[in-house]
């Protein structure tokens, strides 16, 4: 048995299909592929609309705000599931409220390997026999 890594498109699909799901587990690849997707789209929107309207314009800020609202709940739910996969409570995301050190702790947690056995949050994600 081994844990397979999800593809870029599969990670995006899973994140939006489980839009507001804070239970279960998510693999490391699922989390980081979705984080990359959010960053790429955010940067692209920033470049296109920042150059078009100017970075100080209301239109630019509205579009950026809408994008952030659209991905906030899927990102938060995926972070909870990723923390569950490492055997931690999803509430460890609260580390992000501490400047610098909190983000470092949170990133270390999110980068750790999955627990390769079932834990209190569910079975190991993406297992193949």
C-alpha cells in the first residue's frame, strides 16, 4: 500500500467540491497544489487588472476582494483537513495570528508527512493497494 499524490487539477476539483468541509483529511499534495493555484490566479488577476485599472482603483480592489472571498472557505477547510492529516486539530491554524513565528510554525505543520495510519480524523487519504 502507498499514498499516491493527487494531480494539480484533481486538487483544485477536490477543494471546490468540499467547499466548506472542515472534517476529514487532505494529503500534502492536495493542499500545496491548491495553494499554488490560488497564488497563480491571484497574481494573474493582480497583473491584468492592476495594469488595466491601476492598483489603487476601486475596480481592482473589488476584483481582488471577490477572488479572496471565493477561495477563503475552500482554503480554510483544506488547511483544517491538512492539519488533521498530520494528526493535529484544525484549530492550529490560529498560529497564523502570531506574526512571523506563528506562520513559520504553521508552514512546518503543513509541510509534514501524512500519518500513514488511520487517526481520529479519518482514514489515510489517497491510499492505493
